[in-house]
């Protein structure tokens, strides 16, 4: 009788690949114990905006949900006050 393997033809491939765990980033605002993000701090807000002018998602910048909402609101207020551009050319 033949050898029975589980998982079909891919089982050999799965054994050879190493499992890489994604590095978990810490929320920098929690580390600094910031309770409020001011929309007038333009240099601080530019760290959380991409080169096209989009707000970076929390999986990229490592913020917690609470601080990501603070940053989102501050960026949107700064855009309305014309401190931060909507798009970059």
C-alpha cells in the first residue's frame, strides 16, 4: 500500500516554509500618554499622512483605535482650517 499524506500536494511545501509573525507596533501616543491631539500641531500630524495626502491606517502606523480616531479628527480639522492640504501635488 502507498503512503497516505494529509493536506494533498501542498503539505510538503508547507513544511519547508517558515512562519513569520508580524511585528506588533506600540501606539506612540499611549507611550507618550497623550490624551488629546491638537489640530494646530502640523508637524506632528504630517507623520500620519502619506505622501499623497491620505491618512495612514492604524495597521501601518501602529496606533490604537482610540488615538487613531483622535488623529483622524485632528487631520480633518486641520484640512478645514487650511493648515494641511487635502492632496499633495
